[in-house]
C-alpha cells in the first residue's frame, strides 16, 4: 500500500506494474514472486483490483490509506 501512497494514487486509479515491480523488488528482494503475493494479498482484502496493466486502488483501499496517514 505504501507504493500507492508514494505515487499518490487515488481510488479508481491504476498503479502500473512498471512502477510497482521495482518498488517491491527494492523493499522485498528475498521474495521470488513478490508482485504476485502482494497482488493476491491486497485483492483478498479488497484494497485493489487487478487491471490489465497494474493494480487499481479500490475505494476500500483508498479509505485504508487515508486512515493510516
């Protein structure tokens, strides 16, 4: 979720994989499938919805970011 916050992504907007993957690799280099795991975890919480070119932040996810400022 920090990647969404750092990139100032609003609800309904997409964080593109080309921006997300380097962010995850830098912070979690030990995880082989970090992008897949992050996507699965955040989608399970209803914070994101997979999009063709990235992850779309849902209103639920946006509200979570807003509460944790």
